[in-house]
């Protein structure tokens, strides 16, 4: 088992970093949603946006 881990250490490290990045993105989206901001809209000007009716509550 230890030999397998030492042979694949870089793969394990890269996977752990990618999982951390994905988790950080998801946490950020959840926090934005709880604050009432849209998790998908970042433009600030929704006048011409096709999603203007569904992304912000009135």
C-alpha cells in the first residue's frame, strides 16, 4: 500500500487540489445565494440579460 501511494503521490496531490478548488467554488456559490445575490450572474446590469426574470427575486 505504501509503495502504491509513493508511486502515485503527484496524482493524489493534484486530485486533492482539484477537489479543494471545486469545493471552494461550491461554497462561494452557496454563500452568495444565502446573501440574496445570484450565484450565476455577476454582471450587475440585468436589463438586457435573458435570465433577468429568474435570477433575481423582486
